[in-house]
């Protein structure tokens, strides 16, 4: 059995970026190409885009086709999943060949299933880094800082504000609207977000709140979401919580997906905040940035660089479990990220 290190005889090899033509994948490809010229290969289902961008046509939802792609590219040592697969088959095909993985997915049950592939990854010498985006991703890293600052939290509240003017990918919009149908047993929270004032954030099923109890040992973690537009926030969650629960109707979700892909209201800024509580103690870290899709791509690219340079041990890890990525928020300050420390609900 080959390993990632031996494929093609190059310790770094090349990176196949699945979804490499989209809002997130193009940012991953551009960053990797800047660090490792010629090593990033964009890939996706659209043959015209593959031809135009000198990429590869493949479909991770078709295991046989994806396996043939991997076999045709023996120097690929890393696959970056910027498109969410239906199950873990694509990941298993990579790990069986000793190919590393970086995954930007945010669906809890898929990430749980990927975590279960740890023994396979260790056996073949492959590394997988999960939760590599803004949420999950930067939320996980801030949660770890806040958790450690209070000496081990018994509760963490994560808050994400997204700009409605950002060009989120169609898959991201569809995922967000579909996720409105998933109940989260928690209440909305009024909280201050730097640059946006006090907002009402609503519980939302981002995967970080399900993985952090395991990786950090925190009993209670809740992630909440709001938009930069107060009326749009209220309208979005009225679809979930209001009469008729319109978000559960596929026709309504299809209509909104098309509308949100065409109309971009509001700004492109976003904010993330992680609050940790223990025995009356409270601390929080927050960051703000611009272009959530671009920053998601940069987080994934940094994870990919850590993997390619051998800074991640074999096995399956969430981003907060990789020491080499602990300083990533500071590493993104050149890309417009501003990191802040909060205490007692006040920005410092």
C-alpha cells in the first residue's frame, strides 16, 4: 500500500481541490498556487470550467469516477474538499491510498463519520484536517482560546454574523436554508458583536457545537447565527420558528436559494465571537473580517499547507486539535482579519 509521502516521490506532491471553481475553492487554489506554484489542481463536475482553468473534471458523488481520477494523478498527495460529498466514500478512497484530506464541511453527521476514519488514516500514514473554515474553523480556534483562558469552560457560546452582500456559493446557500429544518435545543441570545452592535443571534446547527464537547471536553456548546441585516435575520428565522414552519417546505427553500444567489443585499463583512464561562468567570475572543467565502478558503489553504509540509500527524483531526494552526487568526490579519479580546461582554 502506498502512502502520501511516497506517491510521486515528492513529500509535498500536488493538491486536488474539489470544488476548485467555486467561491471557496478558488480561494484555496489561488493561495496554494502562490505558496506552491503549479501544485494546486482545481477540480469539479463542470467540464468547461475544468478546461478553461486547466483543471480536472471529476465528481466525488460518483465513487468509480473519483477513484479513476485519483489513479490518473499518482502525484496527488492531498485532496481539499470544498464541495460536500454525500457520505464518506470519497474520503475513504483517499485515505486508503494514503492521500491526505482537508475538509471545509459543516454538517455534523458527516464530520462525525469522517472522525471515525482515524484508524484507517493512521494505518496508511495519511492526515485529515476537518472543520477548516469560518464556522466551523475560526470558531473552533477561538473557542479553544476562551476555554483555556477560564481554565476549562463548562459552557461555550459561539456567535456568527454573516454579511448578506457576500457572494456565498450556491451550495453554501442551499446548506444554510436546509439547515433551518434542523432543531437546536437552545434559546436566542442578545450579544454584542464588534462593529455591529448588539444583535439577536439564533441557534443554528453548525457542526462546531457538536465536535467541541468531544475535542475540548466542554459539557455545553451552542452556536448561534445572525445576519448583518436585522430584518433579514428576523425573516430567516421566522421561516423556521413561525407559523407553518415554511423552511420545511422544499419549494420554499428552492425559491429562496435562487433569490439569494441572485440578490446580494447588505455588506460582505462577518464577525465571530466565542464566549467561555466557568464558575462565574467569563472571557471571550472575537474577530471580524470581510468576505466569508474568501476567508474560509484561506483557512482551508493554511490547513492544506500544514499538511503538505508535514506539520500534521497521521490521523483525523479537527482544526483546534492541530497545534500548527493555533496561531491562524493572527496569521490572517494581513487579509483583513481583526482579532479582539472580550471580557464581561465588553470589547478590549
